[in-house]
C-alpha cells in the first residue's frame, strides 16, 4: 500500500507540473496519511486518492470543527461529552462544516457494523 500511495503522490505532482498549477502539499500529505491508515486499520485503501479533490471537504470540516471546539473542549470537558450524545442531524445543523466529517464517521461505523454481523 505504501508504494501505491507514493505512486499516487508522484502522479498528482506530475499532473500539477504539466498543468502548471500549484500543489497544496499539506492536503496531499493528509490524503496519503488517511489512505495509509485506513488501509492498515480497516482494509479500506484509496479513499482520498480515488477522489479528484483528495477528500478536501472532509479535511476542511475536520480543521474547522477542531479549531471551533478545541478551547471549549480543553476547559469544559462536559460540553464535548454532551455534544457526542446528540443525534448527528442536530450537530450538522449546529455546525454545518462538520457535515462531511460526520458522513465519513457514519460510513465507517456502518462498515464496522456489517463486519460484526457477518463475522460475529
């Protein structure tokens, strides 16, 4: 999988070079890290590299969600604990930027439920 991800990185860099467009390296590295960890931990590779946008909405939502809630979570731990008890549609209304992040979590959760049902 590491070789596949490296090939994808080089392919994206070559495409950008030919097109003369800049490359957001932090997005490229986030996508590579996400795909590697997803493959080794869950057996789901090429989630980000299979998308033209490298799953940018997910990473943007994650950054926005963390920056918005970091200070509250550090000093008022009960806020995070109570927020996690809310249904996802409420969180999406309260924090629209979290929608992509929550969608990915729901897909992974569904995938794991199916694995449990199949393999007991």
